[in-house]
């Protein structure tokens, strides 16, 4: 937590919750150019695949 506060001092808020609906983990953004939304790339891929599948079954 101290680390997160330190990173926040430098600029933007550098941590958040994973955007995957079935994942409740938190992550610390290590200062990449693009803001991070998921705790791991695995979560990002899973959500993308799930939404892709949902679109397919709907169509
Ligand atoms: Zn996650």
C-alpha cells in the first residue's frame, strides 16, 4: 500500500481493480504508456475471447 501511495504521488493513480467480471484481484500499474485494466494479460485475453464468443452465439 505504501508503494501504491508513493507511485500516486508521482502523478496518476497507479493501481486499480482487474476489469474482468470474474476476477477480483488488484494490480499495480508499473508505469506503462497505456493504462492497465487487468491484473494479468491472461485476464485481458479471457475477457476478449468471452465477448467474442458471446457475439458469435448471438449472431
Ligand atoms: Zn484479473
